[in-house]
C-alpha cells in the first residue's frame, strides 16, 4: 500500500537566520523529521560521492547546487523515514528549485516558514558559529547573502499569494522566536 501523503513544511531564511536552530525546536515539540538540504549536501561531500567535488565548489562559492541533485537527496531522505511530517530546511532556494521539487513530488508544501533577519545579524551569527563550515568566512558569506537576496523573494511572493507563508521576525532569543513559531503548528492539531 502507498504511504499517506506527507505533510511538508518548507523552512526559508537567509544564511544564519536560525533555520536549523528553530527546526530542532519544532522537531522536539511537534515530532517532525528534520531534512536539512545543506546537511544532505555536506554529507555527499564527506562521503566522496560522484557529485561531491561539484557540490563542494558550489558551496564554497555560495551558489546553488543543481535542483536535480538536491531534490533527489531530499526525496531519498523522506522515503527512508517512517514519519509523514517533514521540515525541509534551506530549500527551495530558487524558483527553479521550487518547481523541480513540486513537479517530482506532485504537490505543494502545506506550510512555509520564512525567518526574516537583518543582514548584519545573520553575518554576526554565521561568523560566531565556529563549526568549521567551508562557507562560514566573510567572502563566502557575502556571496551567500547576494544569492539569497536575488532568488528568495520570488519564492516568498509565490507562497504569500497561496496563503501559505508565515513570516517570522528572526531577531530575539531562540526561545522568543520559537514562541512565534509554536502557534503555527499548535493550530494544526485542533
Ligand atoms: N543562532 C540561531 N538562532 C539564534 C538567535 N535567535 N540568537 C542568536 N544566535 C542564534 O544559526 C546560525 C548560528 O546562529 C548558530 O551558531 C546558532 O547557534 C546561532 P542556524 O540555526 O545554524 O541558522 P541557519 O539559518 O540554519 O544557517 P545556515 O548557515 O545553515 O544557513 P544557510 O542557508 O546558509 O546554509 P545551508 O546549510 O542551508 O546551505 C549551505 C549551502 O549549501 C548554500 O549556501 C548552498 O551553496 C548549498 N545549498 C544548495 O545549493 N541547495 C540547497 O537546497 C541547500 C543548500
Ligand atoms: Mg542551517
């Protein structure tokens, strides 16, 4: 028998806006499975897979990996889970990403979160992170911000028009921000 249709949440926001941090809180409170597109790509690099070197140079440049590659990784991860509730973190990053995913899965996301954060706050957070990511240096951060600013807004506009976008002010403590996220998912349970 085929699985029930998944419940999909896209998690958007610039580099360092707090997507991964808030996803961890949502997982804990609401039992979603966290699928971070960036983590899947970094796993490909670490496993020396066929696409690894292309992915590495793309991430170093702050550019976007071809949709086909990312969509396949996300789908594989979803299929290997027994859960039916997913947070897709850091994807889609472009209209092309969005269309590729929706075409393959044959559906749209149910909810879209957008963590809206000022650039200087994002830069500060990323530079403080210190986890050895190849893209956490000031040169690459500038490129990531440029790519984000160029490609994110059409996605935000698209889901706003569809009544799916929740824009969250991402300035404040982790807990303060989560208190703005919580009602979105609490409302789904009633
Ligand atoms: N922090 C978090 N919340 C805080 C708060 N409220 N106050 C103070 N500090 C806070 O947070 C970043 C840092 O800030 C952490 O140290 C955290 O403790 C602190 P985090 O939750 O990690 O933010 P996040 O938005 O997840 O930042 P990240 O750097 O992961 O975002 P990116 O979108 O840049 O990275 P991602 O991993 O998604 O993508 C990396 C690259 O992969 C992209 O640039 C791209 O090249 C490639 N990519 C694709 O090509 N396609 C994809 O689909 C996805 C990625
Ligand atoms: Mg992240």
